[in-house]
């Protein structure tokens, strides 16, 4: 009995020990499982944090990012992608690959070109692709397709989109600025401290006959004959004091030694954090030559005009003097320079000025020559009569821009004309008196001649000796001849006196011609 109890106790003790061991093992396994669960939980939390960090990183990127998985066609995109393509937030949950493709097709400017790029990517996912796409809104996106590989195997694609609209605009602006710079007038860039040329545009190279490689690195004094340290300090002080730009004239020397006049404009700019002088210049050589030629021509014209004794002046549309010769300036008693800008009311008496204005107004209104005569008085008291002719002054377009006037002193001519007129009147009076005298004496002259002719005619009818008849006949013939001469003289006197009367009567032409022939045949 005792033995059975002892064996039972021993068996129960062994069984209990076995249970304790199994329980310990179970507790150990549970503890290990709990540790593994905690480790997996920590790994999951780390993975979640890593995923959230990756998502936040992708969302913080400036590029739009789209990932496509080949296995199940799933995709992922960041916030920037949504903003670029204008996707609606309420449609993101129902968005699939096909609806995304249709949405993108509706947003691009050239859907056919976009579809070709998408189809090429789908047909060959391991090929890298790069292109730009323009949206209907005007923005331009840069699209870059990169195969996504895991352990060397392509599992999908990563597509990045970058908005390059502003960059393109900036590049276009820079290209525009570059084209403007390259095609603008001559321009140089100088280092303010050393005076070394750091850039020369094509126009400057052509102007100075240098290659750009030769000009870059040259000192400005090698091409600018007037550039000195003093001028450099003057430019720097003026730019510091007033800002903006400084303009001055200078002489430049070309590669062949030719000197050219130029107008230089310098302003201060900054490039890559360094100050520089931008100097543009304008060639004044032809202008200077033209100005010198014009001055010579003007001097020649002034000498020519001043050498003319006639008084010459010219006015603008408002009848203000724009010039005159020295003869006219002597009349008004002012230098030529002081006459410019004045009117006739400023230099002549009011009554005379009114008449001059009226004459000038007629010329401007009718656009043809007008003349007048006026008595004027020189500053020394000399009084002369001027005959003035004014005519329109035409410009290069044929428009009247003023008046040109020429005055001539006709005082002596008027006096000579008056003397001639008076001498003519005296001569005409003398001739008239002579003619009147002869006309009035016609009776007194003819009466004795008629008596001589008549009495000699009667004597010839008496008995005379041949010698007596010859004498009396000669007296009779001489008397008739003298009477004919007297009649001719008296007829001329009547013509001069205006007292010759023409008789209107019938006549026989043949008899008239016979009588005329008989009268003049002997003569």
C-alpha cells in the first residue's frame, strides 16, 4: 500500500515536472513570438515612416513625378504632378491609367504627338525617352522617362515632368538680348579698374577693323586716342555723382591707322558680381565731314551774299528774320547776328513796318513775287529810295518756309530818270514851239513866193527878148522849186505839231501815179 502510494507520488511528481518544463518552453516560445511581433511592428513602423518620408520628399519636389508598375499597371504620382496637369482632387480616388491618359491628351496642344510618345514608352518600357510637351494653356513641360529597375530587372517607369516655361522665356529673352547686342551699334565692355576690353560686339569689330579675339584683352587707350587717366577719373566721378550714363566725344584709331570721330556713351553695369563699363559709340566722322563741308559752304555763301551791294534778307513763316547780308544789317544799324529773330517792327518805323508786313502777307498768300518802293533812312541820316522784291523761300520738299527779299537803292536812278524826263519835256516843248512857229509862218512864207511865181508867170506872157524870157523863166522855175521845198518843210512841221489833216476824196489812181512820177523823176 505504501509502495503504491510512493509510486503514485513519484509518477505524479514526474508528470508535474514534465508539465513545468513544457510550460517553460511555451512561455519561452511566447516570449520569442512577442519579441518577433514587436520587431515586425517596429519594422512596419519604420517602413511606414520611410514611406511617409519618401512621399513627403516626392511631394516637396519641384518636378511632377509619375511611377508606373508593369506587373499590375498601378501608378503613383506626387502633388506637383497633380498641380501641373490640373487634376481635380475629388477625381483622384477614381483615377486609373486610361482616364489619366485621356486627361493628359485633353490638356496637351498636340495630342497626336503626345499619343506617339506614350505608345512608344508602353511598347518599349526599358527605353529612356526625353521630350518637351506644350500644354494648351501655354506652359511647356520637359518630360523624362526612366526605366525603374530592381536587381537589374525593369519593373516599371519613372516619369518626371519639369515646368520649363519660365526657363524658356528667360532663354528666349537672353537670346533676344544676345541678338540685340550682336546686331546693335558698336559696343565695348571695359574693366573699370584696368581699362581692359572684356567684350566687343561685331559692330565694334567691323567699325575698328579688328577681330574680336584681338580686341578682347586690349587696353582701351590702344583704340581711343583721347582716353587718359584723367578722363577715366572724370568718367568714374560723373557716374558716381549722377548715375545714368556719361556722353562725350572722342577720337578712335582703327587697325589701319585711320582716325575716326565718335560720340561715346558709358554707363556702369554688373556682370557675375563684377562692375564693368558698357561703352557704346556712334561714328561721327561722316557727320563731322558734312558739318565742316556745310560750314565751308555757309562761309562761301555768306561771303558771296555780303559781297553783293544789294540788300538781301530772308524771313521765316512768322516773318522773323533768319538772316541777312551786311548791307542790310548796315541799313537797320545792327550786326547780322542781332538781326536774327527780329521783325521789321523792331528795326523800322511803325508806318513803314506796316507796309512791309502787308507786302510780305501778299507774297505768302499768293506764293508769288511781290515788289514795293519805300523811302528809308540809314542810321547816319542818309535817306534813300529802295525797290524791294520778295519771293517765297522754298524748302527741299517744295513747301514755302519763308520769304527771300532783295532791296536795291534806286535813288540815283530815280534822279537820273527825273532829269531825263525833264530834259525830254524841255526838248518836246522846243520842238513844239518850232513846229508851231513854222506852221504859223506858213502863210507869211507862201504869200511872197506866190507873188513871185504869179508875177513871173504874168511877165512871161508879155513880149520879152529871149534873154529876158530866159531870166524870168528861171526865176519862175526857181520860185516853184522853192515853194515845193517850203511846202515839204511845212508838212513835216504840221506832222510834228499834230496839225496835219488827211483829206478824204476820190481820185484816179493812174493819174496820181503819173503825177507822182513826174514830181519825183527829176529828183
